C-alpha cells in the first residue's frame, strides 16, 4: 500500500503549482513531438513522461485552497520539480517548503 503525505496549499501556492505543472506538461508534449522522429524506445519513454505529467496537471487542477491533500511522495516530488523549474520564487518557493515539510514529517513518523 502506498504511503500518503498530507499537505495544504493556499490559493497563491496552488496557482503557482498549476502554472508550473501546465508549463512542464507543455514542455513534455513538445519533447514528445521531437521524440517521434527518433527511436521507438525514446518515443515510448517520452510518451510515458508526457502522460504522467498530464495526470499530475489534471490532479492539481482539482485541489482547493486550504484543503488537506493526501498525495504520494512521487507525486509531491514531481510537483516540486515543476515548481523548481517554472516557479522557483514567491508562492512557488512557499509551496516547495510545504512539500519538503510534508515529506519530512511523514518520514519522521516511520
């Protein structure tokens, strides 16, 4: 059974997360278009990455400000990477701190 982590984001943080995930999803789609001209293996790997990013983008779209979110460490790490790449300051930085705190808190309870 997967371990779930709790995290709560405010409206500004969620906006930064949504924008960062949208930007990363667009990037993965562009990379998929480029991979189509290469090897089958590279195209399959990139299609998987694009699909994973689309899933994360869709997932964060349903989050509400102040809502306690239960989410896996892998998904939190994906969101964190998007924020680092596309929203490294302001609300993005605040969301990254909350992600790190959430991951640390659960790790301490084990």
